């Protein structure tokens, strides 16, 4: 199921840039072509528009466009490379070419203007370049070093020393990061609100304790695949990070109900929780969440095979704001869980029931007749639900908001059923697979024919 967590764009105080960047690639090219049609026109623009307005226009261009503008004329070179235009830099598209010298030069040019830098996937960048970066760009707020596999604790020590305004940090897949990094960050980056430590395999509960102690404003914590974390580490988070709203511990297989019970007692503002593949959790976790975490919007519990209908009944009794749920491979749930969701979760928009083999047409019919499905449901995943048939598709016709449905390996679904659904919901995307028809057996009593491979042999 899709990762619903709002971490990547969760902290950005410049929303006009986000809105612009979502669809500005063609607009940037249009502006670029207009401004650089010929040198004479560029000269006229320079005369007609004040420098401040030109800088404002340039501020909406990305790195590539700015570099092109810098080649138009000496004046545009000064404008394009002005530090004020480089407040947000994403070098992901250049990841294979970016080396330490590039980061150092960029740091010196941008200086205090730089607020957000993404080095995602830049595997050639090392601690030395990031030390220079930390020294020159002390106003940095968002730093993405996802997949920078050569950085070590030295980088985080530099950040802790110079970058006190750091708010959001991605360290996922940085295998050399240890508890020492979190010690440095906790001592120098007290404004930190979001951290991604996914697959940092050397970090332990001690690191979580350091982070919780030094960064009490923490709101987003992503720890996918951190196998050394136990209940103890998250008890520190629960006690000291009361503002936590998003937590992802997918694949932290050692966690038990004690972890979730502790978090539910200390993190009452929790809105998004992923505990997928935490197979030791039981209904006690769902009961605890239902008792206190009433603001929960997203819950991902794929592979939590001990959850039952009773647990989801307790959860939905008070968590009426749930919008997105991933229940894939919750193999013990039945139609009863869909009944609880239908009655209690009126804002449910995305639901995955893949590999929930006891779900039947009755459950889907109950869900589809509820106000949440009719008004809100946009995505429904039913892969490998062997008891689902065309009857379910017919009942979903009333779900006018439904945009996508997954039906892989639902053996009772037919092409005719899908055609009926699409005739009522023409814009819906249906993902299904139908095995090729079995060829008819040969007619006649003669010796069985060899296949082509056997003939060749």
C-alpha cells in the first residue's frame, strides 16, 4: 500500500514554492524561453525591470534553469547566482555527478541564504564537504542526506556544532551513522522536529534516548527497518516527545504491545502510525490506541497477523477520524471489521484489505453502503481476497468517489463484472489480472502430441 506519511513535505514554511514546484516544470521552461529568446530582448528586460523584480522572478527557477540563465550574459550571471535564489536546492537529478567540491562551492555561494538542501542519492559526498557546508550554511532548516552512504558521525557532529536551526533531517540508509550522531544532534539541534533514521542499523535504544532528551519538539520520527530498537527506546520517546504526530516503525520486529501502550499514553497527538511487519503486536495495541489516540488519521498494520475483529472494534469505538488504513495480511479479520469501519469511520478514503482471505462479498456490501464509502472512499485494495466476486463490484457502484481498485488474484472476479463497474464509474482505475485461458485438450484417441520443446529435444 502506498506510504501515506507526510514526512517529505511536512515542514515547509514557504508554501508558495511548494505549490509552484508541483506543476512548474513547463512554466519554468516557458519563462526561460521568453527571457532568453535573444540577447537583445534580455537587454531590454534588464532596462525595464528593476533588479529586485528580476531576482524575484529568478527565485522561482530550479537549479538547472538558473544555471542556464547564468550563461546568457554577465548581468544575468550575477542575478542567477545570487545567493537569494538558492534558498532551496535539490541535487537529486545530478546525484551521479555531485562530488564534495560541488557541495563546498555551493555552500560558499549560498551561505546563510540556504534553507533547504537535498543531497538524496549523492553517494560521492563525504564528511569533509558537509563540514564545509555546515560552517557556511548555518541557517539550514531542511537537509536530506538519504542514501549518502559515505557519511559518518563526523557529519552529524558538524551539524550539531553549527546548524542549530535544523528542523528536518533525513539520514535513511546512511549505514555508518551511530548513536554518536544522535548525541551530537541532541546537543546542538534543539529545534529538530523531523528525523528519518530508516535502515541506520547501528543505532540502538540509547540513540533514541539521546534524541528524545535533546529534541523534545520532535513531531515526525521514521525508523523503518531499525532492528535494534526495542520497547525501551520508544518509552523514552513517549515520555519526552509529547508532540509526536507521525511514527513509522515498519519492520522493527522486536516491538511488542508494551511499546504501543507506552506511546498511546504519552503521545496523544499521534495522527499517523505505521507498525507494518511488527508481527508480535496483538489486539492489546489496538485497544490502547483506541482509548487515547483519538486524533489518529492513518494506520498501517500490514503483516500484523495477530490482530482480530475485537481489536478493530475497540480501535474504531473512539478513533472516528481514520482516513487511511492498511490492513494487508491481517489474516484473522472478517467481515465484522468492515462493519466496524463502516459504522464508525465516516472519513475513510483509502483502505487495503489485500490477503485478508476471510473477507467476503457481504463485508464489501456493508462497507459500500456506508456514508464513508459513498462520499469518501477513493482507493480500495482487495488483492488475493479469494471470496470476493462480481457481487462486490456491483455493490461498489454507489461509491461515486472511488478512483482505484486493486483486484489481483481475485479468482471470482470476471471481466464482465469489471465492465459493469466501469460503466457506472468511467474514471475508475481497475488493476486486475486474468490468467490465460487453458488450451483445449487434443481431440482423438491417438498418442498425445509432444510440445515443441520435446520435439526439439
